[in-house]
């Protein structure tokens, strides 16, 4: 089994670094951080991660210059880099891509959107690292085609229900509070009411379960919800 992908965040805005670290670790990535471009360059000489999230404006050495230097080194030439740019830096954004970043995302961005980009880029870089199909019992969720099947029958899920099922299936057995589900499915900065989570769990259940089906979603009173990977074996 492949080890978890390692991601380096190079960002000097601490709240953003914390937000990214929290969400990436929740997705199962190993995360390192650096707040300066020059420090990041030193880190990258010691060990090459699987992906770098690179801020544009950094003390010590700019993100763009660091990216340019990485592309000149044989061991980091193909290292996946996502550039983080501020809104309105259109021309800089273009320069960012010209310097060899694989993707860019404009601040402020939604966390689910960033996570999707990270997954897509990692999959492109090393397809074996990120499973594209999550399976449990008779349920199969394909991240690539965004389709969910149960016993071969295609299920019709809304985008939020899809993301919620994907989130729960990534960590089977783990109980998530409503607040954690809000963070993971809608993004940490969303100001959606926690009761909305219950509404979407209800819709998700309705979409995946027919009357005689076993419900894989477990309600844990006073705690939240989890995906029970043993649902198929349950009496
Ligand atoms: Ca910055």
C-alpha cells in the first residue's frame, strides 16, 4: 500500500496555513509548512514532497522565483505545484503558469474546491496514489466520473450529497460531528446552520437506500454521523 501523499504548504498568512493544514490532514495527507520562500527552498532540498501549495507573495523568495528554480532542478522538475494568487492578479497569474506551476487558485477560494484540485493534480502526477473508486459493500463511488452505484444500479445524488458520501467513505467508521461535516463538505468558512447537515444526510439516505437496503450511514446520538463499512454484514 502506498504511503499517504506528502504536501508542502508555502504560505505566510498563518490563518490560511492553519486552515489548509487542517483540511489536508483531515483528507489523509501528511502536511509540512513553511512561511518563507527561502526556507521552503531549503526544505525542498532535503526532501521532495508529492505536491506543493505555493503562495505568490512570500518573504525571502517569491513563489514565482521558487517555482522557476524548482523547474530547473531535475528532482523537482515534475513536482506538482499549485500557485495561490490574490484576486485581481490576472497578469501575474499568467506569469505563474508560464513559470511552470501546474495549476493556480485565486484567493479567497473554497476549501472543497482546493481539495478537488489537489486530488486531481495528484492523480495526474501519480495515478496509483489516489484511489479513484471508493468501495464498501455494494456501494461504489467513482470520483472520476462522479457516479455512485449500488449493486450495479446508478444512484442520483446532488453535488452536496455526493461530496458528503465521498467524505464519509474516505474515513469509514470514523464519527464526524456536524461541525466537522460542515468543514469537510462545505468548507470551514461556511456560515451554514448545523441543522443543514441533517437535511443533507436525510437526502443522502434517501438517494442511496431503497426500502429493503441496509443503511450504511450511522447516526451517533449526541456525536454526529459515520459511514459504517460493515453495513453489508449487519444482520
Ligand atoms: Ca503571501
